């Protein structure tokens, strides 16, 4: 048995929890039942006040070699995932997990097989998901089936939101090393930073086959489909919130951290230079709006992108 385990790819799953008692057990069970991989589950509880900690302790007692728990004060999910990345256990691959979804048994090994085919050591797997209700009844796939969402110009990917969810991400140790070097913790979501790091400095591979049940309920930190009122409120927050990260700051962070590496990716480098300068002048904003392939996937999102650029809120 031990020989079989040692031959399996070791995947360190990073999970931040906060008052997740309702669905947490179901997600942990689906993680522990992953096929043909050896899972190490690293959990950081972000100051839960419900029975989340008791649930985690129960599983840790049952799987002491596989489950590692850090219980700490509330710092928010963005910084919490950064702490998880900083303290991650040694593994062959790393993965992000939310606390309220359910994984199919072959979720991790399918991602590992994708990554094994790639030569670039800085590589990230991103996948499609089944969008469900609270009881896991499937309503649709998040992205179209049979479509590679990354099969488009890099400029469009760089300015697109929602191409892939962090709950599907599996990535290499070298990718984790660069993400930790770059990610400031709390400025933006861990998944967005991980995606951009690998897109600019390595390789992102996409799987259109859903391997995760993405549960939608009233307490999601980020939701997929909550109607037009939620969409309007979310876009209003994105435009007017002072805490919303500016892409010019994001671009500057990348260029300052990896100036030489980014020059190898000419198209990404050129667009990042334009993004850095766009907020300063009207000419800069117009230049970004008219930049080739800077657009979203539908008219509604395209209009919002242009409004944000003109207001200096992109």
C-alpha cells in the first residue's frame, strides 16, 4: 500500500475556511476521495465562529498525515490564501479549493495529466465547472462545452474577467514560487494573481470538461449568476469602490518584479506598459480602449470595460 502511495503524484490542496459548517464536510470528503493522487490538505481557518473548527478537527483526527490546520484571526479570504501559499507543504502539484463546492473523483488526476504534457515548468491548469444550486442540481456549465476559453489573443485574455475559476486551478511548484514572489496578499484575489503570473511568465492550459460542482448559495464570496440586480450592483461596486484594485497597479507590480522575464512575452509586455500609463491622461485612456484585441466577450461587458477605462477604474 505504501509503495502505491509513494508512486502517486502528491497534490497539496490549499483551502481557506470561514463559517463554512453547512457544506464543508461534503467538500472535504470529495477532496479526500480523489483518485490516483495522494492529497495533502492544508487548511487555514480565518476566524470562524460556527462549528467549522470542530469539523476540521474531526477530519484531522481521522487523517492526521493528510490534513494540516492553522487556526488564526480573520484577515479576509484574499490574505488568507496568501498565508496558505507561504506555508504550503512540499508537493508535486498545488491546488486551490473553496469550502462549499464538490469535486469529481478524477478532478485532480485529470489536471495532473494535463500538466504532465507541458514542458514549461511554470504551468497552471484551469477548467470549466458545473454551476449548481445549493443541493448540487446542475443548471449549466460556467463556460461553453467544447470551447477552449484561452484560444484567443492574449490581449483579450489579459483584460477579460471570469475566464476560469480559481477553484479549478492546479499548478506546478515553480508556478507557486513565482506567485509567492509577486502576490502582495489582499490587493487582489489569489486566483487572479496565479492566473496572470502563469499567463505572463509561463503557460496556462484549459480544460472545457467540468470536474467541479460550483455550488451557488446566498453566502458565496463571489457568485456566478444571481440575476441582473446583482450584476448591476457588482459592476457599480467595481467602478466606484476605493478598494477595487487598479489594473495599472497590477501591471506595475508585474513589470517591477519580473522586468526581464516579461520582455520575452512581447505582446503581454507591450499591453502592460500601456495599462500602466492609461489613467494619467484622456489620450492614454483612448489608447487603451482602441488597443487591438482589448475587448470583452459580449457587448454588455465590453461597454462596462470602456466605462471603467474612461473613469480610470480599470
